C-alpha cells in the first residue's frame, strides 16, 4: 500500500506562519513537523512508499524526505497551485496500480487510528464522527446504510456527520475516483475539491464509513486550529506510549530488539548495576555501548559526555535501566543529541529526533519512564528540562528489579510516588484523566505499602504500577509546592528526593486546608482527594499520610534556621506557580520552620 499526501495548498489562512514554508512544516508540541509526524506514523504502520503532491515549497519537502533512507518518495507538483484546488493535484497523479491511503497534509492524528484503518477488514474506508458537532467551514459527510454517499463543506442536515479527508481505498475505488477527477479537469473545472468528483460517482463506489470518535484526527486551517490541535494531540500520544509488563525484562527487551532494524545501542545504567546489565545483555546480538559516568544528581556536563559517546558510536537506540536519575540522563542525551553547538544546551529550541528510548525502571518512585520531564544540575542549580519528544517510546516494567532496593530508597521512592499522586490531584493543571491516574496511584500504595516495606514480593507489581501511574499523572498535571520546596533540601541535606518531598507535603497540605475555608474551589478539590483516601474529611486524609511517613521512620532532618532564607530563594517557581493557592515569602519561611 502507498500513501498519497496532498501538500500543494498555499495555507493562506495561516498568515505569517506559512509565508516561507508549507503548512505541513509547522512544528507541533514535541518539536516534530506535521509532515514528519505523518511519515513517522505511517511508516511505523508499514507504509514504505509515498506520493506527495506539492505547491509553492516543493524543495523543502524534497529536502526533508532525504533523511528517510528506507522509504521511497515520489513528488508530484501542481504548477497551477495559485489558481486551482487540489483536484488538479490529484489529476496529476498517475493511475495507481495498488491500494492507497489518501490524506491531506495538514491532518494530525494518533497512531492507533492508522493501525485500526489498515487492519480493518473493509478494503475501502472513510472517517466520520457521529458525536462531534458539525463544523461550519470544514468537510461533512452523508452516510447511508454505513456507506459514504456525499462529502461537502455545505452539508448541515440531520443525516450528516463531521468528516476528515483520510481514506483507505482499494485500487478499483481509487482508479474510479481518479477517472472522474480527470473528467472534471478536462472540462476546466479546476477550482473545486477532489470530493466533487467523488460525489458524482459515490453510488458506484463501496466506501465503508468508520467512526473515529475514540481516536483523534483533525486538520489545521488557521492559527487557532494549529495551537488547539498541537495541544490536544499530546494526551493521545501519552496514552499510546507502549508499556510492557514483564517478569523478565531481558526476554521482553530481546523480543523488542529482534524486530528492530537498529543495531547500535547506548545503554545508560548506574555504576552499581552495570556489571549485571552487561552480563544480561551479552546474549543479544546487538552492539551495546555503556554509559555510567554520571552522579545520582546528574550534572549537565555528564550528560554532554553521554551525548558525545552516543555520537561517536552512532547509536540510534537508548536503553535506560535504573531509577529516575538514570532515565533523566537518557532523556537529555536524546534531546541534546541533534544540537550542533556545545554551548548552553538547556536554552536551545529543541526538535524531535528519531532516536528511540526504552526505559526500564528499577525503583517504584518517580514514574519517570512515563514523563516528558527530566531533571539535571547545572552549576549546582537544579534544572527541569521538559519537552514533548523525551517521553520514552517504550517502558518495560519488571517487578523483579525492585527486589534489591535498599530499605531507605524503597521507602523514600514510595513517598515520592505518593506525593506525586497527591500533588497532581490538586494541581492547577489537573484534568479528569490526570486525576484518574492519581487515584490509581494512591489506592495501590494504600493497599500495598506495608507489605512492600516488609519486603513481601507479592506486592512488587502493584508498587511498580503505582509509580507508573504517578508518572502519568504528573506528566499531565505537573507537581506543585511540595516538589518546588523539596529540591534544595535534597542538595543541602544529602537526603533522597522522596524523603525531601515527604518533609514538605504535610505542612503544605495543612496550610492549604486552612486557606480552603475561604476558597470553595480548593475545598472541593481537597474533599474529593479525601475520598480517594477513603476518609471522611480533609483532616483525616492528612493524618493518613502523616501516619505513613511516621511509620517509615526515615532519618530526622533538622533544618537550620539560618538557611531558611536561602531555601526560599532557591524554590522552583515554575512548580510553585502550579500550586492551587499561593504562598507569601513569610508563609514559605514558616512552612520550612515546621518541617
């Protein structure tokens, strides 16, 4: 099957955004252009040949296509793009000799939708949405007995539905459409949609209508569409991250790597695990390079050394095996790798790249395997690096890897996961979906934390899932004041991240409860959170978490009063702004004092 993509339009409604490039070259939230996204998803679903119609910016598309060494591109120009519609572009394509996937170049869609289309038993399919409101200016369709009968922007009656111009067509259906397109173009009817030709022969065709209501597909016509679609597609991408639950990570990893054409692999692993991992990977016939020269609070310069090693060995796959810091190092290696200059990488405008990242967590705390967030230190300052392209492509969750965690790290990672679940629930950015993940995280921890701290292996799977849910939750909602205030405690007092957050969570929660008396919206959120803990009120839910922290009996930390001013100055303001209520400088000092 070939893909035919129409990219011959001017994109005039986009204004300055498309003055010097085609619409398909606009960049989405993860630094990937619409064109790159379409090619990536379609090729991952098995399509290797592409026909691209072009208009005013053909050379840009040709140059972009050159990076796809294993794919074939045929460019079909429409020299009349200024005065005609894409019916002429379609007429310029030779009669196809195989089945096709035909789509517009400004469509953004999720990968599962394409998989559903290609695996659907019907040879010819179009897409409609029976739940979406009819758009004013975009395509609608008329469906009769499950078959497509008409496509137009002017349909508004009750038998019509929202429609997106992406079709799977067998050769016969496509040839019939092409022939009718030629008939109209030969009559000098060139300023209409290709669908005008389709409508005249729809009774002869057999195009089955498939609903896309559970998936995402939308076209970008103007700047408002661009901003909306780029934001909306994110959560579909998050949900489609491949998660493999396994009792033997090596078996799962070997299966994944056997199906990959990629050969050179950089393994990011901490020094304490390196010997074991090197031995485990010895049976897989791939070229592995190992990087372990980073600290538990990874430094910017250490990441750059990883970037250099990856480039030296031309590694196109990253595997991170370890805790949150290990995965953060791998994420930053991926993100920084395409940049040419070794100047300040953190301030660069990052782009999507095709380096694949498989994350394998060995602790149940950060959920970093399912976030687009990484933390590194530069000149002693903690830097949060966020970008849509660093969400790992795959996570392998093997509970057996939790068995050797030291007791202190086991307890502190549970607290980190629990605090992430709590903070993402009350976060300003919380959504229904993020709160679902928060709830799953909290409930699993409440169910299993005692057994986990007592080294009962039966609950390892639950704790690993809880951690992963916490990562999914903060990936959407982000963390809040407790995390913002914890970072410098980790540096100043040499305690783990989870330990530091646990010191902060109770004083902040109690202060927020006080403020909720005059803030009905906050009170409602905190009461809702209390139901997740299966408690009657806010105070009782706070006591539950306070009890867990006391039960874990982590080492005491005494905050030096002389350091409080410095601690307040070093608070991560981005995280603090995400808190549902603000705290004054004096309040922040008070909170540190009571920890």
